C-alpha cells in the first residue's frame, strides 16, 4: 500500500454509531502534537483491521542495512530524542507499537496496548525506530 506524503497522522480507532451518525474519534494527542486543528476539515481513509495488521508485519520486517536513499523522506525522530507516545498495537514478538508523524513506527519493548509512556529513541532506521521507556504516565 502506498502512503501519501500528505499523511498527517495515523491511529487506530473504532467506528461507533451515535445519534444516527457514525463517529471515528481522533485521539487527543493528534491535536496536542499539532498534526490536526479542531474545526478544520480533513480527508479520512479507513483501512480494515486485517490490512493494518499486515502492514504492521511489513513495517517490522524492514531491511535494517545501513544503505538508505537520500531522496526519500527522513525519519521524524532522532536518536536520543525524548517523546511521549501511546502504544497502539503489539508486534509479532509482543513489543509495543507506537505511531508518530506520517505513520512512522516506534517499537517500544515491555509495554502494553493503551499505555502512554515517555521514551528515549535509542535506534533509528528509515521506516521504524526503537525506543526505551524512561517514564510511565498515569
């Protein structure tokens, strides 16, 4: 699946019915981090859960060689960077998966879905990073 460079955020959400309409809730962090503005209109794409899980497996099996194309988008994180992230999924080996700008994946070992943690980015690759928990949020 090709993902547009115009992608502002990527998150998992349930679709629910409310007063005769269907609602997809946008996580508060997407507004707080500046990705989205309340009152603005955005184009939304929905991907079925099974396809999203297949995409996650692809993200985790990326080539970790040192070669990297200079013409592609750069990772939105750097080694040593501190971030607050929410764990959205679990990878094949049970590690937490958080997504940040443009759907970029950060793997956070020893976390559970729904946890919001402060991490230090320890390793950065072209399409995923690894982070270590430095503080658990309440």
